[in-house]
C-alpha cells in the first residue's frame, strides 16, 4: 500500500537541532512533566544507519494505544525509519515499552483521528501559555491546524505497546526485516512521530 501523499519542506539544520534538544531531557521527573503534556519519546531504528534514533512527539491516547502524526509528511526521517522497521520503543514518563507502529491507511480514519487530536490539543504539546513564545521555533497550533487541513493525506501512526519478545526478540534494534522499506503485513492503522535522523 502506498504512503500518504502529504509532504512539506523540512526545517534547516539549526532548527532541527533546536527541536531535537529536548529529547535529551526526557528522563526522571522531567519525563513525567513531558508525559503530563502527552509527549512521549519515540526510539526508532535508522533506515540507513541501523542505529537508534530518538525523537519527541505529541500523542493522543486511545484505548491503550498512542496516536501520532508526521507534521513533515513522508519526508520525516522518523517516518522512513518506521517504514523500514515498525518495531520501536516508546517512553511515556518513566515507563519504557516496546511497541509496533501501525500506519493508518483509511483517509477517513486519519481525518477522524486528527480532529480528535485537535480537540485534545490544549492538553498536549507545549502549554498554551508558552506557545506564543515558541512560535518562531515551532508553532504547535499551526501544526495541529495543518494536520486537520491535510488529515486525509497526512501520515498518521498508531503505536501499539507489545509484550517483549512477541516477534522473537526483546528489542526492535536486534534485526531489521528482510523485506526492507515497506510497512509489514501486520500493520493495521497508523502512528507517527517527528524523527529527523536516519
């Protein structure tokens, strides 16, 4: 099945570095602060390097799963990483969980989820009081609106926690699928994050 068609120009190197800086703060009590704003830490496997790549992403909790979207569309390196290997690790506060990334293929379902994300947006991402100060670096409200405007074409991912070893390993970094860059057959819907590294 083909990727969602949405794409946009990625930020420059300096902006990417500034956006990735908070990833290193996601630990201990600060991790709980991020969790209170519905931000999780997603670790994927680089589709070129095979190395762990971490990024922070806002999520919508849904029946024990975590819904995320790629604001940079299919150009986001985290999205390419998930395409190559859907086995990921998520950290939610102090909890670290192995998970599987399921792309949401149904455009109507993507729209439904992004509308739910918009309605939930006051409780996730940067606190509303801080958003005007951060707009030059990252306009969260505009990102949510963009997600709604392009919901049917946007990469949306559903992250489903799994028991360790359910695919024959304890880590998504152990072996890469022989199939290469394609969402494996066990994909049902979609989950997405803001990873910038390969």
